[in-house]
C-alpha cells in the first residue's frame, strides 16, 4: 500500500426501483460447535479511560498462554522520538469542493501511514513539518506564490478530522496527543490520518515529515479475547440497513459521504472466513433504472472509511441463483494482516451492496453514473480459521 492516498472522487453505484423481500426467518441457519473453553477470564476494561473492548459483548475468555494474561507493549525500543512519515505529497483537485457545498474550490491531499507504522502507546506529541512548494508549471522550481495550506488530522479515538494549528511552511506543527488517541497495541494499521487543503486548486506537492515523541506511560493491557473458546461460528451482524450512494457529478464536486456498514462484533484473531448474506428489500435509482444484479464491496480493518474509493469486490457465490430471489451469499476470506485489533471498541471493517445495470464488464465498472438508494438486511457469520479452509474448498 502506498504511504499516502490522494483523495479522489468516488465512483459509486446507480440503482433502480425494486420491491419485495425475503423474511428474516428465511436467513441462513447457524450451527454452533462446542469446543473446550479457555481457563483465563477478564472484563476487557481498557487502560487510560479508553472504555471497554467490544469483546466484552460476547466473551470473557482469553487466549491460552502469555497473551491471555495482562501484559505491556513497548514498541519504542528505547527511542524517545521516531520519524514515521517523510515524503513528497501531491495534491488533487478532485473533489473540487472537498469541504462541501458553498465552500471554495481547493486542492486536497490525504495522508495515511504505511503498515505497520502506528502512533505508539506512550506518544504525547505528533510533530508535522510541511515544507517546500514547487511551481506546478516548472518542475523543481520554487513556487513564487505558494498556496496557503491547512492541516487537519484524525486520531485513533474517533472518526472525525480536527483542525490543526495554522500551517507555516517550514515550521513544525505540534499536536498534543492523549493516551486515548494513540493506536491500540496489536493494531494492524494506524487509525490516524492527515488531510491537507490548499486555498486554491493546486497540482503540485509539498514535503511532509511526521514525527512521534514519547512522553506518556506504557501500561498494562488485558489479555487477548478468545472469541472462539466455546464456538466455531459467530453472528457478527444481523440487522436492516439503508444506504445512499451519490452519483458521479456529486462525487466529483464534493466527494461522497461514507456508505459503509461496520459489523457489531470484531473480525478478530482466529477468524478465517466470513459468510455474508444480503437480502435486498428495496432499491430506487434517481433515473428509474432497474438493477440486473448485485455484488459485495468491502474493506478490512486497514482501510479508513474516508478512503471511500473502489475496494475489494466479489460476486455472489451461489452461481445460477435467480435474481428474483433478491437473496445473495458472498464469501470473504480473512487475512490476519487485515483483522481488527483485539482491543478495539468497535470493528473497523466495512461492507456495502453494489448494483449492476447490465451483465457486461463495462456496466459493472461504471456504478457511479447516477445516485441510488438501497434498503437491505445484512447477516454476517464469522468462522474460526480451522473451519474456514474446508468451507472455501
């Protein structure tokens, strides 16, 4: 994955009028196989007033061995500060109005830390240095009239971007960090992100260096939860949802509001496979078109919802099923590198149904031509890895 992602317009799907549904009682049966439970137990209360892990909603068992007991995680290796990002960052003019309707046209850039870089526990300051600006018409030539740059950032504690202090090119910006805002131990990817905005459309780049500084304590964390201590399958979401996908014009102008759905429970260590069942109950498109099929789009815990671009797409597993059933089954393999961290208060995975309007590759790849709304029931069953291999083959 690249060390940064430039914000781009999201091409999202068209939809159409559709009626009828399959009742919740017709969903897939879930069988539970009993296994020997772990002997360790914990309440999964997290340190530093971070709340309680989502694990507390379904288990009080922890893994066997050292990781099942309270333990610390010191990633600093004796260092007091670490440069975690240093790279030229280019700007995009799409979306044209990244701050929404009624705002000025701006250039924008989105910075995400590369795996496995984290804002470690113990960080009390993040220092961002933005310098250099070249003339977009003359490569490597200093820009005589560089744009004004604004910086915003998102911590691991929430999903909102916060305005940083004013940016002066060449002068460091210090962001104070509380313990709750650092990435949790065993996170597979940082939940921090940074956004740069210019006061005018801009095609060039700036150089960005991000440094973390240690100044807070490294404390004990509870043992890792064992979600599969007493069962080999877990229903991690089973409810109705509504979603709106913007058309291409709206996406190019303003970007697109997130349409991802996160499961209620973590997609955790030992998970090998997800069965995803979607029952379409209603779908309407802005131009009245009728969809000819659906597929699933999803992202794992390494992707932030703000990266609302094309992600993993998979087709209905049950080939030959009549579209009139409006009942779809998708199978998602879970890579350990994309799992939720064991301490997360909520899952960072995202799922959403996507429509096609003709059974041709061209139509499937042009889902953002007009806006649509869809109502659906989503059931996801997570399987322990030892079971998943047999199910996939």
